[in-house]
C-alpha cells in the first residue's frame, strides 16, 4: 500500500488510474490525427505545407511546456500537472470547433500541444515513481500502452464520426475526452515522495546532460512518426488507394501490441542495445512504405515501423532516469520528452517540403534516413544501466548522502534503508577491527619512557578509540 495524503492506495490501483487518465487524453489526440489532413485540404483549402504545419504546430508549445511541467511536477506533484494539461487539451478541442482558417486551427493545435506536453511529462514520471528500479523499463512500456492505445482507437473513432456525422463531432469528442481524464486524475492519489522531492526546484540546466543524446535520438526517430501521421493518407490517395487511415491505425496497434509483448525487453537486454535495434527496425518499415504501391504493403510497413518505434521511447528514457534522483526526475524527463515534439515539430514541415519538392515516397525515404541516425545516436548515448535493487543507491545517483539516496529510491525507500543498514554494519565491523589493531600495537610498543614522554607532553597514556564511520 502507498500512503498518500492520509489515504492508502495499492500501487496497482494507482497505475490503473493513471493508465485510464492518460488513455482518454491520447484518445482525443488520436481522433484528430487522421481527420486533420483532410480538413486542411478540404474545408480550409490548404496545401501540403499547411498540412505539415498543422500536424506539427502542437510541438511549439509542447517543447516549452514539457520542461516547465517537469519542474512543477517535481515541486508540486505529478497530479496537478496532469489535471492542468488535460484541461488545456480540452480547451484546444473546443477551439477546433471555432477554427475557420489554417491559422485558427494552428492556434487550437498550440493549446493541445501545451496540454499534451504536461500530461505526457507528468504522467510518465508518475509511472516511474510507482515501481522499483528493476521494473522501470516495463513501467515506461506500460504507460506507453495508454498513449498508443489512444492512438490506436482514436483514429478509428475519429474517422467514423467524420464520415457519419461530420467534422464537428470529432472536435467535440476531442474536447470531452480530456475533461474525463482530468476528473479521473483528480480522484487519483499519488505516492508521497522521500526527502527533498517537494522542495522548490533550484537552478537547473535547460538541457541536462542525461537527456542530450537520448533526446536527440528520440527526435530523429519521431521524424518518421510525423511523416506517417501527416502524409501516409495523402500518399495512398495520390495513387488512387483508399483506406489510408487504416495504415496509421495499423502503426498504432503495432506499437500497442509490441509494448505489451516486449515491455520487459529493455530491462533484460539493456537500454542501448534495445534502442539501436528498434531504430533500425523503424527505418526498414519506412522504407517498405516508401516503395509500397498497394494498401497491404503499406499496412505491412506500418506494422514494422510500429514494432520498432514501440521500444525506442522506453529504452531511451531508461538512459535518462537512471542518471537522476526522484526529486529531479520530472525535470529530466521534461527535457527528454521535449525532443519528441522537436522531432514532430521539425519533421512535419520538413516532410511537407519534401513532398512538395520530390513527392510523397521521398518523405518516407527521408524519414528512414532519420531513423538510421537515431540508431547511431543510441549507440553513443550510453551503456546498459544496472537495475538491480541490491546495487548501492549512490552508484545510481552519483552521491551517498541520505537525501540523494532517498531521491534515488523514489517511492521505494526500503531500497535505501536496506543498503544503509548494510553500510552501518560494515562500518561498525571496520571500527571494531581498527580499535583492536590499535590496542595490539600500543601494548607491543609500550615502555615507561614512552609513557613518561606522553605525560610530560600532557597527553593521555590510554589508548584512543577510533570513532565509528557510517550513519547512526
């Protein structure tokens, strides 16, 4: 049981509530994704570049909001940030209803981006808080199930509503679902933090070292995601092939299934090896889509892309959280997840420009090259992270102070207590051995003259007992 604000909640129940809250938010995002390109090209009379701007616009606010959301989550708690983000997403959905031009639609996407950045950052940090270090990879993967569950089912619901009722019904859904997520989060307690996790955030680098290479690798990988979301429907339509929305759904379902089946893979194989392999698999799938001339071939490529993409985030995120304690975990994850939006925000317009200059297949060739770059960066990002709970917490945080150790343990301070107890026992044994050695040495070298010399100098002739080391 986890003690929270006078109440008790099992970690399993807390994780289930967090899953449901995140699922509603990303159902709203998924419902809009396959509908936005047609809305821009149809009622709003925009072009390919406008499609790229609309798809990637949310990244502008999300990039700035993610680090801020992470710091606030470290200071005030994860729950308040998830609720605020959900409300911002609901506002964006309401603005969809009022958007009568491409600039107005971009404004709505900016509101959605701010909310998505807060929900994602605080939510994924919260998910890590609820498990011991040895299960972080699985926890990150399971949180991803909520994200990609929403992106799997959302496009189906969005396209169904658009075809049967109209665009307005889709936008209403994207406003209502985040409101439901905010209500769920409001009723959901969060675990109490150890030590310094509730102090105001101090000075922090805008880009922590732990987030740099993993973050850039994530941005490169997300160029493929932006390309798929914005242009796979248009690519197939240009070839006279319908059902393009099902390709993105296949991608999202593949991510969902792969996270479920392989959620423990980064914990077993190591973060770096998993990330490298996943990025290369994504590149292969994008190449298949670039060469595809039938719907089944595109569906197959999307399944491959999803399988690779699914393991990239949890493995890269493991590299980040292993380098920081719980009191700075939100800030580090905020900086890291900002690269998700950088990849989409830059990838959307770049993909649109590529489509305008070289055609739709070139978009996916470009994205495949970016995925290969992500694999290369993952190879340089770090080595396998020791995840054993028996390892000294100081090895994970870089320091041995009680506050650092408590931060490392997060919501599982028993790890710190067990390690500290072992350290005290070793220190006590060492002190007893040192005292015995000192007495033996003094008895073997004692002489009246030496004693007289010490007395003349004002020193005691009694042996000195060494002080014990360790924490009392």
